[in-house]
C-alpha cells in the first residue's frame, strides 16, 4: 500500500505511479456521521489542486470534497452509489472515492504525523 | 399513534366523492393515448371519516400555534391573527391578477406602501416584492448583480460566502453560474477579515453575508469589509435571515450592503413553509435599481400603475406580483407595530436570546463569547461521554413538548444546537425551556439510554434517519404492489 498524505480539509491521497487514489479521512467520516450520499465527478474531468471534487452528504451535513492534487479523473468508486456506508466502514480501503491521473507538480501535503497533530489540535 | 392513508381506509361498498360536473367540453381534441381509459381509483369514504382523518392529522401536527418553536435561524415568531383578518378582506380575496390597473388601485397602493416601508427599514432605494421565498430572493439579487457587472463588461465569476453561511447562499451563487469561494471565521466566530482580503480579487462579483451572522454575533467590522469589497468593484449582499435582531436599530443599507433580501415569513410574521407560501423581497441601492424585476409599482398623479417599460430589468421572477396574500399580512404587521413597535420587537428578541443563553450556558457549552444578538449557538459536545449527541438532546426536547432547536448547523460548531427564541415568547416559556434542557443534560449523565430511546410519547418514535436517506420511499404503493 503506497504511503498516504493528507490535507487540512481532511482528504487523503495515495500515489501509485502517476495514479492518485483519493478519499476522506477516518476523522472526517467520524465527524460527518453516517454517510448517505456521494456526489462524485465523471471520469475524464480535469481538476486543479484544491478544486471541489464532489460532495459527501451525511445525516448531519453536506460537505465539499477538495482534490489534494491536480489531474484527470480516471475512475470513480461505483460501489458507493449503492453502499455509501463503505466510506464510514473503511475510509482508507473500500471507501475510496476517485482515482486521478496526476498532472503537474505535487502540492505540499501533510504526512501522517503532521495530520495527526492537526487533529489533536482541533480536538483540544 | 398512527393514521392510515385515505387510500388505505377506502371501503369499496361506499360511493366515494360526488364530483361536480367538469364545466368544460369533455372532447378537448386531445390525442387518444393521453386520455384516461378507466376512472381514477379515488378513495371511497364517508364524509365524517374524512373529516376525522384530517382532524387527527391536525392534532398530531406541531406548530407555533401549539408550543414554543425555538428553531435557530428560522425566526419562528407568533403569526398574529390580525394578519389573517387583513388578508381575508373581501377586496383582496376577490381580486383577479388580470384585472386592469384602474380596478385594483388599492392592491397596487398596498404593494407601493409596503415597498416604501421595507426600504425604510433596511435602508435601500427600491425593492421588488416578487420573489416567493428567501433563496429565490438570493438568486434574484445575484442575477441583478450579474447584470450590473455584465453591462460594465466585467467578467466576474466568483462569489464569496463565509464558512458559517446558510446553505442556500452557495447554492444560489452556484445556480447563477458563480464559483463559490469560502471565507473563514476567526476564533471569535466572526469573518476573518485577513482571510477575506486574501480572497478578494477582480474576479469576485459579491460577498454574501448575514449580519448578525449565523452564530448570532454582530459582524463588528462590517463597514471595513464593505469598503474592501467595494474597492474591488464587487457588491455586498445581505441575507436577511437575521434581520429580526436589527429593526429600527441599524440598517444593512447604512452598513454598506448593496442588495438585501428579506424573509417576510421570518421577520414580518407571515406563515412559514407548509403554512406559507413565503416571500423574499429584495431591496437594492440606486445603481442596481435599473435591473429590478419588472413590473414595478409606480405612483403618478395620485394613481398607481405597473411599469413594464424597464429595458435593463432582469425580467419577471414570479408570475404576477409575488405572493400577494403574504404581502398583505406583512403590511398589516408593519402597520400594527409601527416603527417604535418594530424597534421594540428587535430589542425584545435580543433580550430573550441573551436571557436564554445565560440559562443554557451552564448545562451546555456555549463556545463563543456573548452577548449574542437574536440567537445563539450552544454545543452538545459536553454530553459526549455518555454517548449523548445533539440529536438526542433534540429528541428529548420534542418529548417535553418543545420543538427542537436547529441542530448540526452551523457546521463550524461541533454538535451545534442553535436556539432562537424570538420576542413573542414570555419569560415563563423561556424558563420552562431552560428547565427542560437542564433536565435532559442531567439525564445524559445519569441515564443516557432513556435519551437514546426518546421520543416515546409522540405520534412517531425515533426515526431511522440513515435508512430514510439511503433508501428513500418516495411514493405510496398499494399493499399488493410493494
């Protein structure tokens, strides 16, 4: 499993060659509560880093999801249409959201340690 | 307690409703495949059965007419009965919108006077009364701002909204084709002016704000923010959701707002939602006036007329002249209250919110320092140890005869509980609500299970919100078709 990096807006990204898998973090799914709907982009869509990739809707709230890296959408997790609860059950595995073919240089992202510190600070 | 649907109560041996003759020629020349081949399967019931059905449904309903309704951000104040008297005046109810102007001078005068009154309250030059609800007003205002910039050859594609904004703000901006840019709140709950500065650019068409904001806090740096926004050529938009705190005390127009929408069903005591319809008038400063929806109502030589000759108008946004019956109610309220009365209403709304805030601030956490304006946001995170969340607190309040406050909004406060008591409640009601909150908080520490089960004494118990959202059943089907 490639190393995960994180954003301040609670997305994760894992790079495998030039394909980036993106999801929301365990902290994000816990805060959102039961996910009931995901609005995800069509394959082929080009996104700039930090752009809104889609939205995640829980019983409590709807939140935008931002792409941590720039690229073109190559695959969307179709299973989530009928089973959005996978985002809660396995946010770093079966609950992944989209795969992008990465374009351009990678922006600065948080590693496990720095993201963990961010959450501890938010919870303090 | 449940109530079967009329379709489920049907008794095939009864005759069912006797409908009047259609009154039109049955042969309309419609294509054969569009014609009904057999009669519709309407329920067959006796008239008393139908009457009892609706009476029982009404008794299960919960409304401001029965109990306290402190739904934050919604200004659920009492709707005076006098408004209903005014709206049912024969001259208003018998009007037809296709009548000629000369025969509806009274109605036009009401629209003209209501526009003047609302303009005076918020400090703008002109107003349209057409929009049918708040979000419709937001959209109408943004369309005017868009027309203003386009006429100047400016291509602006961004709208800034705070992270505490009502969801309708980004939705309206998106619907108008703008890209939404979020501005952060600072630790004091107000817009982070430094962050705003970094997001302003010639691409920005407008900043959308409520003031007081969603946390019930006054944006003290509003004049400075208005100057920053105007310096880039953008417009400042006022979401009127929270106007109830300010009537007669200060005016959005004087703070620098260029476009202002109002919710007559919040601030001006007309019914909400299902009891509506609503009305979301939009007021603008002089440079946006040419873009107002048409027709406008004008006074000329003591007569009132509809002005359609407005070439730069964004067009009509609602059939006829808006939800006229709602406008009558709002006008009746304004006349009954007068300027001093409206000012007192706002003062009392702020007083009630601060009184309740102090009462609730012990048992619950209130994260932002007061005093607040017309509403406040508490947090149920302190109950998390026993596994009790804002939802459970809300259900516990329902059990105790209160409508639940707004929960999980705004998003920037975890386990948010947003309370807006309004000026129309007595101190005894506020005390009873605070006592219920204390009782629930005590229960959260002592017997959280009881709260998880709540409500148990209402027509329906704890609903499975997750299942309802994931597998919505949107259409009733007969038992043999499920």
